[in-house]
């Protein structure tokens, strides 16, 4: 019976480096939505380069582990991996016969990727006997040969024929794996026994080989993921389609892990990266970090240096003020929309108040700064191309209907303006302290407006609300937020640079 969160038991060896064995199984089971458990058959000392030791505790202790689990917990599926020796195999066989779990996947582990033996020489026969307890057996090509007492298949066709022979001989279904084939293809195939125990059916699932050395634990990961998916779906073919695609992604993303210098592990949770729980401030710190290059370009703009040194042409300052007034009007509308979409009353009030403050600041700009710094004669109060593009971007974010994306889109206007203003103000204060003449700075009064504690507080709150929205957003929404934030940061840069182009 299909189970939404299956309880899956791995009976396997421990790999302290985390790439294979029960460690890989528990990650794979969780990645496939199951609840993972592990009864340990043997301890290995190993890393990505190889196995340096194996310690097999008494089989009676494994029996104790299995009984402790099954006397209390319903086991929906079992995955069996490294079994070490004949005594362990006998213990697992007895437990399977007695507890009869719904799904049994057996990965007949004999030799590690590194070439080290994980099964005693004399235990292959005992392992053959255990296959009758399995619903699905997942040998790699050399293991398939050993189980049949035949040479390793040289071609995929030979391997499929061996898979059929193994299924006929054991009564289990067989997953024939193409990982050990040469070439660009990496197919897998299921030799399936119909429910009534009748004819065998081959389902081949093609796949491309991922170019990587990081294949440590792929067999363990595949078999435990298959056990979990089968308990969820009751359909081997549907399970393999999902698991194979997931494993391909895990191999492709394995380089990100940077674990070890040999055959590294696969990235079991590559598909869930965008949904990792984030600490307070982590999401917006990530947005800030990702825009470092654009922000460095802002710091290097002539506009900033000239404003700082008092050398900004008057016409540039007048253009900037006129565009700022236009911008504030549109920005206020975006903030009003953020208020309308806000999930809490606190945020609703914050954005509504900010929208109103924008209009007050715009009126103040007209009344004081713009009348003192009029545009050159003949130039109308036109919406410049950057102002228009920036506002169109905010308008698009407003109409998408996502509060989180809109918050990310309006945030750079707070954060970057505050950061740039704070730095200009810091330098101005330092200059004033060193030089009594600083009062003569033509833009001194403007730079002093940057020391506004109320704006700094609003910036902190805008960051905190955007961060909160990002932390509870879906992976797709987080991506859209990051893009909206990046785009607005680019417009911030272009806005400071616009006077040098259009004034
Ligand atoms: N380079 C690769 N690219 C894509 N898929 C691969 C690659 N290597 C292995 N696989 C897949 O990984 C799974 C395990 O296959 P493989 O034949 O390597 O088993 P294995 O030898 O038991 O694994 P292990 O590496 O754990 O010993 C199969 O689904 C196979 O198709
Ligand atoms: C404990 C344990 N179990 C299984 C394997 C096989 O995995 P691989 O063939 O990928 O090394 C392993 N190396 N260690």
C-alpha cells in the first residue's frame, strides 16, 4: 500500500566519509521523502580514496538492532547493502523471513568503487541464497557476473541477457545498471516480474553519462532511493524514472561539495538547494553579496566622486534632482502596492507610511532644492530614460502579485541610497573636521541630508521585511526575488550615472 512518508530501513555498512553505505542511504531516503533508519552491519574506515579497515560486530548485535526496530516500527521498505560475511547474511535472511517487509531492495555490494573488498571471499554463495528474499536486486555489471557465476558482460545486450537469467533464477526483479559501461551512454534497465509471477518484461531507461569522478556511493544511493520511491508509488518503472533523473542531477552537482581528493560523493540534496532553511538576515545578505560587482561600479562613478569633491557640474546636479523628484513619485506608487500586498499589518503600515513619506520628500525637493537648482533654460521636466526604465521595472514587479518579489525590487532604493549616502556623509564630516573652509562645499547642505536616522531605520526595516519574505519563499520565488533585486541595483547605478549622459 502506498505510503506518503515511507519508513525505510537501510541494513548496510557505515562509511564515515558520508558518501556511501548507510550515510548515503539516509540522505537518499530523505531526499526521496522517506523517513530513514539504519541497522549497521559493519563499520568501515574509508574515505574517497579507499577503505583502510573493516570491523564487523557480532552478528547477534545486528539481530538486536533489527529486532529493536521491527518490534516497534512498521517498516515499509528495506534496502540491503554491504553484508560483510556469511554470518551477517544468515542473520539478515532470518530476519527477512520472519518480518516480511513490503518492499525489499538488495544491492549485492561486493567491491567498493576504490577496488576494496566489502564481502568475504567465501560469502558469495550465501549472498546468492539471500536474493530469493528480495523484490528487486541491483547489481552492477561485475556483481551481476559473480551472482551468475559468469564472466562480466562485455556489452549492454549481454548485460540485459544476464539480468533476465538472474531474474529467472532468483524470482526477483533485476535492475541492470550501466554505470560500468564504456562510452557516453549510461542506461539502466528493469527486468520486471509481473505481479502474478508470470512473464518477464524489460524496461530500458536511457541516460547520458555525467563526466565526473564523483561516483562514490551511486549504487547505494540508487538502491535506497528506489526502495523509498517504490514504497510511495508501488511502481518500479515510475520509481526508476524519478530516481535516475534525480541521481543524474546529484552526479552533475557533485563538484559543489568539494569532499575529498578521490572519488567524491554525489550531491543528494541538489534539487532542494533553494529551500534550505535560512537564518535571519541570511537571505538579504546573499542578495547584497551577489550584487558586489555592480555596487563597486556605483562607488567608482564620476558622479559620486564629483559630488564628494564639490566638482559636480551644476547642470548634472539639477538633472539629478529633477529625475529624483520624478522617481519618488513612481516609487511611492510601488510602495503603496507593497502595502496592499503585505502579509502583516505591521508591514502594511510600514510600506504605506513610506509611500506617503516619498510624496512629502518629493514636494520638499520641488519647494527647496529644485527651485535653488533649476534645470537649464529650455529643458523641460521630462522623465529621463533611466528613470523611466527603473520605474517600469518597479511597475512590472508591482503588477506580478508577489509581495516578496516587489519587496526585493524596491529594497535597493533604500539600501544602496543609504550606503552611498552614509559614505559621502562620513567623508564630508571628516573633511569638515580637518578643514574650517568645508562650509563652502557647494553640495555640503545636500550631503548633510544623508545623515537621516529615520531613513536609516526605514532601510533596516525594509531589509528585515524582505529577508522574512525571502526566508519563507519557494525556490522559484527566491530566484525571482534575487533577479528583481539585481535588476534594481543595476538601475541604481545607471540612475547615478544618468546626469553624465543626459544632462
Ligand atoms: N557517470 C555517470 N553518469 C550518469 N549516471 C551514472 C554515472 N555513473 C553511474 N551512474 C548511474 O548510477 C547508478 C549506479 O550505477 P553503477 O553501475 O555505477 O553501480 P555501482 O557500481 O553499484 O555503484 P557504486 O559506484 O556505488 O559502486 C546507475 O543508475 C547508473 O546508471
Ligand atoms: C559501507 C559501504 N557500503 C557500500 C559501499 C559501496 O559503494 P561504492 O561502490 O560507491 O564505493 C562502500 N564503499 N561502503
